[in-house]
C-alpha cells in the first residue's frame, strides 16, 4: 500500500489543527504522572442536567452547550438507532426463506465473517 507524501502532510496539518483546539476537560493540575491524585476522571459537569440544553456536549471551551430541539427538527433515522437489529440467526432464517434486502444481506455476511475470524483466532490461540 503506497501513500503519497502530500496526503501525509495534509493529515499532519489537520491533526495539528485539532490538537490546537481548546477542548473541554483538560487534565487536572499536576498532570497524569501515574499518581492517583492526578487521575483524569473525564469531563466535569457544571450544574444540574437541564431540559433546555444538552449538558456537556459543547466541545470547545468557548462554545455554549447546544439547545435541545423539538423531535420534529431531528431526522427520522435518528430515532431508529436504538431499535434492536436482527441477530445472525434471524438473518439466516430470513435468508433461507429468501426475504432479505441488500443491507440485511450485507450485514449477514459481515456477521458471518466476524464469527469466522473470531473462531480462527480462538483456534490459533489454543494451539
């Protein structure tokens, strides 16, 4: 696999620009240093949780937390993200009956491939 020098320089400049952003929740005073006192506990929540803003979601220090919008302003697919997806057994059953869509078929083969890789890795680790 060959990567051009220009692509690496572009990646380096984007990475350094990201590192220069003043993000929330810096390390506590004293640094990480391995001591239990200086251990980072994640972002600090200021105040109580609110029904008007999404507390702690503004990434930049200078940025305010975004306001919560009504459900009608969010895309429809957002509310389907937490719905359970069919398991590999359910997909195999639907495949034998011949009723899979292209995305479902793609997911079935990806799940089968993952299972095959996990089994292969398990067998290699045993021997």
